[in-house]
C-alpha cells in the first residue's frame, strides 16, 4: 500500500482501537457536537441569505443582461457555499481541538496504553492547542477565499477550489493531529518536522481522509475522536521502537 493509502487506512485502525472503548468514542463526540451545532446555525444563516449576499458582492453586474447576471451570481453562490464548507471544516476542526483538548488528550493517552505503554510527558496544553486551532481556522479562511475567487471560473472553479482546499487544510490537519502524541514525547516542532518528513504522504492521507468526512452530515462529529486515535496509531508507525504488542501481524494493520 502506498504511504498515502496507509495514512487513509489509519482511520480504520483508529476506529478499531476505539471500538474496544466505546465510552471514549462517545466522550470525543461531545465537544465536536457542541461546535457542530453552533456552525450549523451560522451555515443556515448564510444559505438563507445567499441570493442577497451574491447580489451585494456583484453590484457591477446590475447592468448586465438578465441571463448573464443570473448565471454569474449563480456561480458565485456555488463558490460561496463551497468556500463556506471548507471554512466550516477548518473552523470546526480548530474550535473542536481547542474546546475538546482535555477530552482528546484522554483519548490519545488511552490509545497509547492500548497499543503498548510508553513514557509520556505533558500534552500540548490549552493555549498551545488554541494557537494551533486558530492556525487551522486561518488556513480554512485562505482556502475559502481561494474557492471564492475560483468560483468565477465556469464549471471547474468550485471543483478546483475543493481539491486545493482539501490539500491545504488536510496537510495541516494531519500534522496537528499527530503533533499531540509527539509533543508528549518532548519533540519540538523542528524534531517533529524531521521525523515526519519521510512520511509526509502518510500524514497527508490521514488529514485528507479526515477532512473529507466533514462533507458528510455529522461526519465531523463522528470522525474527530477516531482521527485522534488514528493519529496516535500513525505516530507509533513512524516511531518503530514504540509500536508495542498491538502491532503484531493482524492486530491493528
């Protein structure tokens, strides 16, 4: 299996870990559900006012022929929705990781013990997690603006925006998820980068697979605790001396 596919498969391996501890799975859904409900309200407000927003953003089209004006604003409306979804996914991830940091730390530490106990230090801490969460949200904003601009390209614009948005935000999300167990091992950003560089496709696979789940209704709520467990599995993958007994053939692979 390619490194990218191995990263995607980590989600399944994370699910198999949490299936042994369903209480942890439910615990990890709590902060995700709270953030999801808040963002749903914001998204509905956008959709209900989509026509007015598209018209407000294109005053220069008021004098265009009716058909051309309607088509241009329709493309913009699609781009706004796609951009909002990308912004949603990054904002959702950033806010959920920040709000739910104590929940997710408990999950990845429990997964470490299930795989095979290792000596760990403290986690990232609230303010470190909050900074990382805001960075994810910023990437989501940039991706959304990219989609908004690409929306003026007929047909391919929104699709191009989705692909680029997934690549940008998925890469960062994968790195942020894996950073939690690595930070607890005393690895700073430079050490993490050196360790993960040969496995960047694997990290990207995990990030994109997790990000793609956000496009499914309630997918983000369900996948967040699984993604945290999957990141712990991936961290053990790239730290072969710590793979533990759960990595014997057939256990988690």
